[in-house]
C-alpha cells in the first residue's frame, strides 16, 4: 500500500542527499521515479544540488497553481515513486493533491523539507504544516549545531546578525549588499544569538 511520507530536518541535514539516494535505489532496481521541486526554490534552477557534490535534474518544477495530481496522473502515471524536494513550499492544496496520488494512483510520495521557518513557526510553511497533518509517516533527519548539540532551528542571519522577523523567503541581494545566510542551530545557540551573546 502506497503512503505519503514527510522527512524533515534543519538546513544542512542531508535531505536532498537522501532524496537522491532513494532515487538511485529505485532506478538501480529498474524502477522509474519522478523527482520534483517547487519553482519557489530558485537557487539552482531546475537542478537538485547537494552540499557534498551529487546533483540531479528534476523531472519538473512547479508553481503554486499547478495541480500535482492532474499533472502526475497524466504524465507520470508509470512511475514507482514521487520524490519532492523543498516540500515546505508546497501549498496546502498541493499536499492534498499528493495524497490523491497516493490514494488514487497507489504511488508512494516521499516529501523532504523544513518543518519550521526561521521564525520557529510552522505556519510560515503551509506545505510543511499540511504534511505534518496528513502524512502516513513522519521522520526527522538530524544534524548538529556549531556547538555540537542537535540542531533544531533554521536561523536567518543578515550581514552576520541573527534576524527573527521578516518575509518567509529572502535571498542575497547584491544590489543592496545584503548578505543573507541560514544556519541550522540548537535552541541554546539561538537564544545566545538573540541575546547578543554570540
């Protein structure tokens, strides 16, 4: 029986690497996969890149208006698994559509993404919130903080200073000479940065 899986973790924990490993495992056994990501993730165009090297072209990128059930049922009905990167950027409706892929097409869907935004809220990512509500199985992919503790938060730094407010999506802006960086950190370090102790 097919299931909807949500595998979440802080930034840098290896979510994309695990997705690529799952794709490789399916394909090594002669099975087809469909690898997708939201167009909101503009960093690498249509590619999935990992911090340690491996990469892959997606089968398609989608915007917030695409009906994923319709697209997959028409163009990818013969796949054995759908793999979604940056799943936090899905809309609530698209998560529901992926559940239809599982239920009506009997195709497993494994979604990889962030559980919390940089404000430490799940409401900032409607896709993650809906996956937490609907997924058959939810797994955490762990990583460590700079201090060695388990990293649980995705912290935003602008010009090397922790920022706990602002738009959900923000990338570097060379015109304004703004350096935007995200780090996976533990609750202790997050508080220390908030209080200016780091």
